[in-house]
């Protein structure tokens, strides 16, 4: 039974990693279409929510 459990965990982590990569691609595509002003607003929002640290 341990083998089956570990096989399922591998399958789910692969699926999670694939989903993560797909989300990153979608976000990168959306970011590439934003104006400078929109990017600056997004940066400010992310800094104030502590998603990223100011450099």
C-alpha cells in the first residue's frame, strides 16, 4: 500500500507543478500587456501587501 500512496503523491505533485507552470505562463502573458502605469500600481499593491519586498 505504501507504493500506491507514494505513486499517488508523485502524480499529484506532478499535476500541481504542471498547474503552477501554467498559472505562471498566464500571469507572465498578462503582465507583458500592462502599461508602465499599471505595472507601477501592481508593484505598489504587492509591496503594501508584503507579497514582495521593496528593493
